[in-house]
């Protein structure tokens, strides 16, 4: 069970028992909002202040303990269940701390469970304020600054469907990406042929006209930066799978998280289309890309093929 599943289970209990809509806070909330992995250590939940003070706190504590939650830090209102820590704080405190009014926070409903989630703009206010806190400046300043940069990056990005007329954008990003990523993997002759911009534009025009693949473009500060394409697996042997055909980005902004935004977006599309697994092919010598795919849960298979006189290996990820 993921931490978010644990949160939903907990939130459903709070919905039913206290007629209350909790706020998913901290790193896990930011993970859910951005569809990213931030390796959240615990689950931070904001609830009405009355439940963490006075007699209501005692009732709240007994209720959680009756459902298998063990209090491990009363000062921080932290409980543990199945190895996962849940920390509760007052939602009203957001107003004084970061100027965020409860009425301005979005409510969501998932799996018949109601909860609240901050927007990117609200998260930015929280982490900017946190970074000025004396304790956090000494202990968590680096983490807070990384979160601020992460949030700003997401605020400046947009992923959209590629449409007819985008073939020049798609061709440019693919050919430039090939030049940066594959120069030491394929021959100079193959590189010259595969980065012919005119042929690449014609190919993408055909793809967009035919609807052969689902294509997306990630824009950074309104400028195209990353592209991706997926379809039903092209090899009939894997007809039950989707296939990530390509994901290419301009090298100027490699290793800044934009590729992760795109692949998470594509995996969501594939999953929502009813597929249970997705495969991809990658050059065996492309260690940078292989590490990226492994980071996102793809596992190496025994399947190999030759492409442009170089070995490609197949990775696969189970979705359900």
C-alpha cells in the first residue's frame, strides 16, 4: 500500500467519524499535486484545531488508537501504523503562518474520500515561509530551497497534446536530442540520416495525420522543451501492452525534472486508457536513459533487438 493509499484510508475514517475534510500537507501532498516522487518520509495532515487541543484531542487520540494507530510523539501529534508515520497539526494555523485561508483551499473527492490539497501557489507560500524559520534554516534549509525550485519549475511548465502543425517542433526536438544523446552510440552515417530535419518533419506530419501514436509536448516558459509518444505495442508479441515509443528533450535543461514530469504524464495516460503494462526499447549503451527509466519503475527484461547496428534492450513496467 502506498503512502497516499494510507492517507486515503485515514481520511475516510475522519470523514465518517468527525464529518471532517482533512488537508493532505507536506511532501506527500506535493507529490500528489504534481504527480511526482519526492520520497515523502511521513504523512502530514492538517485538521481542525479543536481536535489537537483539549478534550477533543483525547477523543481523537482514542479513536486512532482503537484503529491500530500508536501514539509515538504526543507533542508533535504523531502516530504510527504499519511502519508509516501520521502527523497532525491545526489547519487554522495556515492563515497566520502563510496567509492561506481555509476557504481558498481546493477540496477533492477520490475513492469516495474527501480531502483538501494546496495549489502550487499556496505550496510556494508555505515553503518560502518555512525557509525563513530559524529551526528549518539550520536543519532543513537545503530541502526547503529544493522544494521551492521544484515548485517554480512546475509552475512554469505545461504539457499539451501535439496537433497537426507541430511537426516542426517535434522534428527539431527529436533531432537535437539524438545529436546530444546518441553521438557515441550510433554511426555518423546513421546519425546524419536520422537527424535529417526535413524527413523528420514529414514523418511527424504523417503520425499526426494518422493518429498512429499519442503525442505530447512539454513547454517550459511557453517554449517547447520535451516530447513523448506512445501507442499500442508495435510488436504483436506484446499486443496486451502499451509502448513508450520515444521521449526526447533538449539538453539545455536535462536533469531538472522535466523528463520526470513528462513520463509521469504519459504513464497516467496509458493507465487511463486501460493498459496494465507498458514497455520501451532503449539502447543498451545509453546508461543515462536506462537509469532514468529504472528510477521510474521500469524493469529490464531479457528481450533484445538490433537497431542502427546497436543493441537495444527492452524494459517493462506493470501498472496495475
